[in-house]
C-alpha cells in the first residue's frame, strides 16, 4: 500500500497518514511497528515520553525498508524545555533511535506557565541547521503560541500536531494553519476508539462507501487536510487504517461528520494542561 505525501513549508515530503506508537513497547511493540512498515506506513510517531524510541529504531532496522524512505517523528518533553536541555534531549533521542537524523522534531507540550518554549524552539532551529533534525514543528500549540514563535524567530513551524477527531474538529486552528502554511497532524484521530465508531452518521457513510467506520473517520481527516496518526498494534487493523486512499467523502459528508463536534475529550487545553 502506498501512502501519498504532501509537501511541508520547508519543502519536505510528509505522509498523509502515519502510525501512532503510544504504548507499543517491548518485543511485541517492535513486531507491531515492523508489521506497519511492511504494510506501507512510512511516518512513525514516537516521543521521549512514550519510552519506545528504542523499539521504533529497532523496528526500522528490522524492516527491509531503507532508512531514507522512513520518516521518524519524535517530541521534546516538558522537562527538556530550554536551549541546552533541548539539545541534550535531541542527542538522547538520536541515540535511542540509533539514527543520525530525526526527520521531524516537535515540542510535545508548550507548558506556558514555565515560559521556556521559545528557547526550546531556538535550539531546534540550530539543531536543524547542523542537520540533526530535518524538519521542526510543535504539538498542542494554540494560535497565540504559534504567533509568538513566528513573531519572535521568523521561523514558521512545519507542523502542529493537535487533538483532532470528529468530536473536536478544530476548525479555527486549522484555518490559522492553512493561512500560515503549517501542516495539521491529528492525534487520537479515532478518539481512542470510544463511542465515535458507533455513531449513526459514521455507520451510514460506511454503508454508502462500502468501507469500515474507522476508514470513514480516517478519510475525514484526509479530506480536512490533516495527517492522522492512528495507533494500532494489530496488523489487520493497521492495514485497514492505511487503506483510505481509494474513496472520497463529499463536502456535505465531511460537514455531517464535523457536526459531531462536542469539544476536547481529555481536558488537554494547552493553556492549562502541562506535561513534563
Ligand atoms: P487513536 O489512534 O485515536 O486510537 C487508538 C485505539 O484505537 C487503540 O485502542 C487501537 O487498538 C484502536 N484501533 C486502532 N485502529 C482500529 C480499528 N481499525 N478498529 C478498531 N479499533 C482500532 O488514539 P491514540 O493512540 O491516543 O492516538 C494516536 C497517536 O497519536 C498516539 O499513538 C501517539 O503517537 C499520538 N499522540 C500524541 C499526543 C500529543 O500530545 N502530541 C497525544 C496523544 C496521542 P489496537 O491497537 O488494539 O488496534
């Protein structure tokens, strides 16, 4: 299965769908990630705080796919904010992954009460200049925080990875991203399964298009222009999740899914929720 790419604001090709790896750990986790790569996944999303960068690196080596064809995303945690700590964090991620370049590094959470993310960002700009990081972006940033980064450094993040699913479509933030050339990435794109997959509108569209409810939801992300990173440890579900490029949803169908909006599911407001 070939997953199409789009081009980031720095010219880098970026997959329209990737694999979330939260909770994929140990030998079983490695086997799951290898199976995803063999099914066609190229973008692998990890983080220092998932404690599985070693597993992701091991899966890359075990897969028969050349390193250059894979795209590794990791994230700098709250406790590593600040110029020097972000460098140390990146060196730690490079060692854990066993690679000499991270394809995309993200600030995991802004943690505004500590007010250090600007220093972290400056560090990432310099790490990109020396080739340790290919592209730089953020996660869980609000419009105000993005504006501050851009105004202070002139460097627009390539990506903002945020909570995004039919219960929380993030229309205003997506419009801001589009205006500034920032690629949206959807975390928890399936709303962690929850009752989303049993919603009537999802089932109706699944019948109309002859696809599964999960495929309807993932196609909705593609139609919005956001890269979803569904996590599955199961090879069959991984294949199902990646197989969403053979059908399309109409604008009305996209709107009907977006009408499920009810807000954030896990109180992760970046103005108040902080993670170390
Ligand atoms: P998710 O991808 O929305 O949902 C994962 C859950 O759905 C798992 O329980 C998985 O179980 C199940 N599932 C997957 N495919 C399925 C299918 N086809 N049919 C039925 N069930 C299916 O949630 P997530 O793991 O929270 O989010 C995805 C990724 O986003 C994470 O892994 C992580 O990489 C990233 N993330 C980032 C942040 C951030 O702050 N930046 C926060 C949260 C998550 P099985 O494994 O058993 O299939």
